[in-house]
C-alpha cells in the first residue's frame, strides 16, 4: 500500500515498535487499519533492515510510508519482513522501495 502516511506511535497491535514518525495522514491511516484489524509487519521484530520506503527527490529526507498490511491475527505467521531496494519498480526516480514479507500458515476445515 502506498499510504503516504507515517505509521505513528507504537500500540503493540498495529505498530509494534517505537520510533516511527507521525504525519498529517497518520490518524486517517490508523483509523483504516483499526477498522479492518490490520497491522504493519515492518514495525514489528520480524522486520530486518531499514524501514525507509520513500526518499524525497532532494535526497535529504527518507520516510516509511509504504506498507504491506496483514490481519492482526496473522502477525505471528509472519516470519520475515524487509525492504527490497534492488527491485526495479520502473518509476524512473527510484524514490520508492518495495516492501516484502514471508508468511506461512496452515488451515484445516
């Protein structure tokens, strides 16, 4: 999701760690995530490496504003989250970085 919103402060359910920025769009983004019971794996310990997903065209600032969102109840099934700067998004300016994660679960009916 290209949310164009910072994740905001840690609540242990949607955002798992401290240190993320708050932007003007954060309250709207967090409301959406709460409404649909989604979390951001890139803010939990399963994430390895930088969380920066967008770099300003000037190159002076970097932000975490792009995400893979998953249901809160599947977070324990996320074994790995990372950004993939080598993935070519064909955006020309290379300002966005892909977010990827690895999930694994079993369901029996």
